[in-house]
C-alpha cells in the first residue's frame, strides 16, 4: 500500500476510519480552500465539521427509523390556533426535551381529531434530533405485541427493548378496551419504565374513564399513580383539528 499514490492511500485510510463525508468531499474542499488561500488547518477544520454535520444527520435519520413513527411531523407544522386550550408555550418548552432528561411523563387528553398524535410525533422528532432514543406505538399494537411475545416466550426481551427507550410514545389509549391480560401487561411495562424513562400517552378519555379501558379500578389507580407522579398534562379539548383543516382546504378550493 505504501508504494501506491497518496490519493489511493488516503482513500483507503478514510474508508477504514469510516469517514465517508471526508472521502467524498476532501478533493473539492481542497480546491476551494486553495482558491481562497486558506491554510491546511482551516481546510482540515472545515472537512471535519462537514463530517460531523453529516454524521449527526445520519444518526438522526437512524433514530427516526428506529422510532417507527407512522409519519414524520414537526411542531412547526402544527396549528396551535386550532386548539386554543392547548398551552403552546408548554409544548414548545417540552420540545427542549429537558422533561425527558428528568425522566418525567406526559399525557395528552382530548377527543379524536384534536391533534394529539401530531403533537406526540412532533415531540418525538424533537427528541430524536436531541440524540434521544424514541419508540412509537399505539396502545392496541403494543398490547398485541406483548401478548404475542409472551406466547413465543420472548416477553422479557421485548419488555427490555420497550423499557430501554428514553421516550416511549403510546398513542390512542382508550380507543379499544383491553383484556385483563393485556391491561396487566401494559401496567407491568409502564411500571418498569417508572422513573427510568419518559412515557408519553395520548388518550381520548378523561382520567375518570380510564377504568373502562383497563377494566379494574385497582389497576387503573396504580397505573395513574405511576404515570402522574411527574407528569405534564396537555389539555386538547376542542373542535376536531382534522375537521377544521379539512374545511379550510375546501374553502380555498371552493371560494
């Protein structure tokens, strides 16, 4: 290798060090820096900065893929004026993700269509961008996966995976009543995450109706005790967010 051209040797080393951006950009950047009269220190600083920026972008993309979001949505595209009861400043403060670092929880309550999932996705995206691991699922899908994992004797491994996320988003709690076994499995998972990671739950039911989902006042009380110990509540009652935007689109197309 030492007898080959320096460019080939450099490319080999950059591949070995897993520096794809440096490999792709170093020649072009070298020409630019030469044209600008910049020394080798500034050239190297620019090149390494490009590698770091590109690496962070790839890491964010991997975290988003791992999270299994049904769609990638940011808070920038959320119309806070459509849900006046929602505290915009509270949501934007939560986007800083300090509550996740403190291992606190969050619950968004409101009727169907008021944007709860959008807010959850926006906060999940913000967490991915902050370097935090995120998982997204619906309550029904999560319970189904846990019951399947139990039947296949891999429940402990699955629970460990779910408990390991810095932020676990459980969407649509209350849409479907849970079986006794399903409710107990969900309670067990949330208990495992208690003060170890943050859980964000969206629900169309107020707290006093959660017993309808879990089927047991005792279990519901114990669950709420854990969830609400350190919690941010997002009140999202109002007209359907989706319905309002659908009307707005129709009014623009049919003046």
